[in-house]
C-alpha cells in the first residue's frame, strides 16, 4: 500500500493587479488544476489554494503544483521560492510554463510543458520513485484521454462551473498563444461524454471555455447542435456563456438550440472594425468576411435572445489616436451589448511577441519582473504612431467614456430592445460594470475625481437620467433581476 502524500495545487494571482478577482462573479475556477487532480492517484490528499479568494501561506505538503497566466508568473515564482526554501518540491505547468519554458525552469524544480494528461502521470511516478526530471513535454493530448475535471477540490464560492468541450484553434491569430499550446486541429470531445460531465456540475452558471466554440465547417455546426440539443434533452438547466468566432451566427439552427439550452451571452472575437487593424492582428476569418458582415451577425444572434460581449483590441501596430477613437465610436454604435476592451499585449509564444522582440519594440521587457504588466490593461509597448505613454493615456480617456455609469445603463436598455431578454440585460449590465472596475481600478476611491464601484463619480450631483432610470431598474429587479442576483452570488445590486 502506498503511503499517503499531500499535493498542494496553487492558482497564483498578481497582487498588484487583481483584475477579475475584484468581484466573486468573475473569479473563475482553474480547470487545469481540476484535471491535474483527476489524474492524481487516490493515495494523494489534494488541497487547492486559489489566490482569487485567499493569499497563499506555507503549509505542509510533499509537492506543490502551480499554474499561471503570464501576468501571474512573477507571483508563481514567489510562491515557488517560499516552498523551495522549506524543502518542498515544486512543479509548474500551464500556458506561461509552456510558452517560455526556458525561463520557468529557473524558478521551479520541474516544468511540465504542453498539455498535462500524458506528462503528469509519468512525472508523478518518477517523483514517487525519486527520479524526477526538470522538464516533461506533454505535447497534444488525444481527445479520448481528456478526463472529467475533478470538482470536489473547488472549495471556494465560484459562481460558474467551467467546462471544455474541445481543444485547439485553427485561427492562428498573431496575438494569441492558444494555437501554439493546443494545436491548429480542432479536437472535439465526445458529445455524450461532455454532457455526462455537465450533469456533474452544481453551480447556477456555466462557462464553456472552448476558444472556438463552433468549428467553421458543417461537421462543427452539426456537433454544436447535438451538444446544445443534448443539454435540453437531459434537462441541464443552466444559463451559460461561451467564446466563439463570428461564424457562430452562420447557422440559425445552431443559434436556436444554443438559446434553448441556456446560452445568454456569447463572447465574439471581433478585435477591430477596420481592415488595416485586422491585418495587423492577422485576424483572417474576420478579414475574409469583411467588417460589413458584423451587423448581420449581431442581428441574428440578438434575434434568439443572446447578448454579445465583443472582444476589441486597442493599440494595433497601425493605430494612432484617431483610430482608437474611431474604434470606441464603432463599439458604441455597433450593436455590441458588453465590451471587453483590451490593449494589444505581446504575450510570449505568439508571433507578435517574437516579431516585436526582434524589432526591439517591447518597452516593458525586464523579465520576469515585468510580466506582471502583461494583463491586457497596461500598455507594454507603443504603436507605430503612439508612444507607450500616449497609448495608456488615450485608453484611460476612452475607458471612461465607455464604462461610465450613464453609458453602461444606456447599453443595457439597448440590450433589452435588441434581445427582449431581461436575463441577458442583467448579465451585460454586470459585465460592463466589471470591466469598468478592472480597467479603471486606479480611479476607484472616495476622493476628488474618484469612482464608486458602481462606476459613478464619488462626488457631485447625479444626472436626471440616472435618477429617472433608477426607478426603471427597481421594477426590473422586482419582476426579474432578483432571481439573477441569486445566480450571481457575490455581485452587489447594481443601480
């Protein structure tokens, strides 16, 4: 019989920029660590420490496993140093460890690069035998080897269950490292296996984390219909959102069953409204279809009561101030219901990073210390027409114009008109508040010029528009939104 051992799994968080951890409804469980737990033998006791909810402190363990996005890597290294000083063995995997392995090996005892399903059992066997190596390559996992996430480790009050139905992305966008990590081939899990895992979820909301929810071909659309129809047939009653490309709107049967199965919000990778900016990002699908196709896609999605969270990037290499303002103006008139507006960031492993590094264009390049700025809300480089400082200052101005209370509320009322779905309206209303708090976090204070967490000025008289529409929102809470508040536990009432 094997002696019992202790595995501590840690999800580090950048302590200087809390970002999505500022609201419990945006603190997502780390599914990769749930897969590691599922692959670990029963004689290991497993504990998860998620710094979205509690700061890491040293405790007894035989092994500490870490994962990290790039902006959280310096914090992961701090935790690893604390553990190694006490003689606790450390291992790190995830996107950053896979994209810049040559750095990470200097800060932990073992690195697992690539997908973990085949590498983790080998490493763990070696560790128990005392013959562990500094580096293991997992490569690309056969789709039938992907286990169900082990969900009993998630002790924190997450609002969402996360599930992945497929891996890989054929898009190969210049700024994204998903294709480098997971490959170009779209690897689809068996639909019944996905539905079996969905039936194990217990939280009121579901986030389907596939990077490309509906593959861009007939088989992909048919699979999506089987998945969404299966959710309905099995009575999996969840409100859910996912991530997709613009082709999500191509097939109205896909949209019908998506909405029927509970899809209320979909993140679309729009990125930009001009061919020049899309060319900068190598966003080939959007370029091929043309920016004029966006409006029809939005209209179709809205027709089925689904709201649109548009992902938009500012700071493309050809962007000047006028282009940034034009992108903001497009967002406000486009039909997007909520906006994820980020600054172009050259993440390691991407074509963008290697090109800009070779051209000596990355300004914040004191690595690994400067990785803490690589969270998409801080300019790490300039453009061909703006310095880094000019880009950052312009973005603060534009964020204020998009995420102020009046505009957030106007966007919400437009969502009601477009979708006729009060649940979708609540979701986007909260989402825009959350993004506003994230990008304008340095303005959240009670002093002059400060903002409240409700994205209103801390001082000064409220406008007639806000005071009048307060009454409308009270009615919305009475007839619908109070039930949504129960689903989004931890989110404050938004007036």
